[in-house]
């Protein structure tokens, strides 16, 4: 499952990158990685088994998703979603669907990374409905537009022949997200993923991806909010891989060490990804 851990928001097709979006120069990798780590309390290691109060429900979801990411555990991810759904059905989860949509976003990509297309399709249908509800309530939230673009990318992955329809929709969504708030780290993370995977002939660039991952890292570190820890870690991992691809292995390893300094329990990075990048295998796979 370790491949899928990274794949869930980094496998988007080339359509996700709009042409002509301005990329700021950003900090050099060494300067960026020399900054102090964000001083935030990490989610609890122990997950409560007792019945939770309405106020505790979103935090419980964050904690479980974070543990699922660290452990590469699809079962734990599914349990987190089911608990939140049950609480919402009982009227205890509140009206904020965003934590649930974000959790599905990660889970769908992980499912696709494992080849679980039917289950991914089922959760994508629910996520799109929930996202539509959120966008009716907050039509100018850049995070929602970024997720809309991501979900269009998932639809293409599930049905490649739909690229002509959903590709432009994905690009427009990401364009709109960037227009609404160019300081939203989730938008930069989505842009970086697309630049990384888009073929060079169609505008993809590992160097440009590095700049976008770096901007996502910088913005997450400026204001790391509860529930964003796994997105921040994934930005660092994306930064490491892009640095490896452009030949800066020293900075690539420094990015992974930074992720491990923030979260020592990120075992799949320490045990598999770090040795792979040290050996020059930028995709994280060794022969």
C-alpha cells in the first residue's frame, strides 16, 4: 500500500495543468528546507473508542485519516469515513462536510492506487454530491475548486475516454482556485501533482513541479491547520521526488528527513522511500 499512499493525489492526468498560470520564483530548496518546522501539536496516537461528542467528531476524523496515511492502512481510512458518516446520520457530525470530502479525496486516490476501481467509483459519486453541497454554500472557497479539479481527474482515471470532457473542466477548476486565493496550499499541491505527471510535450515539468511543491510546503508551514498534516507531509514527499528527478539528490533527501523530523512515525518513508531516493530511484521503487 506504500505506493498508493503517495499516489492518491499525485496521479492526475496532464489535463489538470492550465496553460499560462504564473509561477512565483519561490525559495531555493536548501533555504526552504532550512526553515524551522511548523510548531503544531500532532494528532493523538491513540484513537478514542468511546462515543464522541458532536464537537469531537471532526477531530476524530482528522486523527484517523492521519494514522491511515502514516500506516498506509486503507481499512483505517474506511473506518474513519464510516464513523463520520454514522455521526452525521445521527445528527452529531454537524453541517461541515469539508472534512469528509477531504477524507474521501485521499481514500479514493488510495483505492485507485490499489486497483480498487469499483469502490473508488462509489466513493467518488458520494464525494461529488457532498462537494456540490459545499460549493452551493461557499462558491468562492478555493479549496473546493481545487478538489473539484481533482475529482475531474479521478473521473478521467476511471474512464480515460472521458478526458476530452473532464480534462478542460479540471483545468478550469484549478484556474478558478488559483484566482480565488493564490496563497492556498492545497491549490499549489494540486498544481504540483499535475505538473509532475504531465508529459513534457504537453507542458509538464519536474522543475516547475518542484517550484509548486515548494510553494505548497512554504504555505503549509506558514499556517498549518488541524487536519492538514498529511497534506503537508505529502507536499514534502512530492518535493523530494521532484528534486530527485532534476538531479538534486542532496536536497531530495533533506526534504524526506524534514518530513521524518515532523513525523517520526512515517515508517514507509523511512524504510522504503528514503533508501530508494538515496539510490537514485526517484519514483520510490527499487529493482
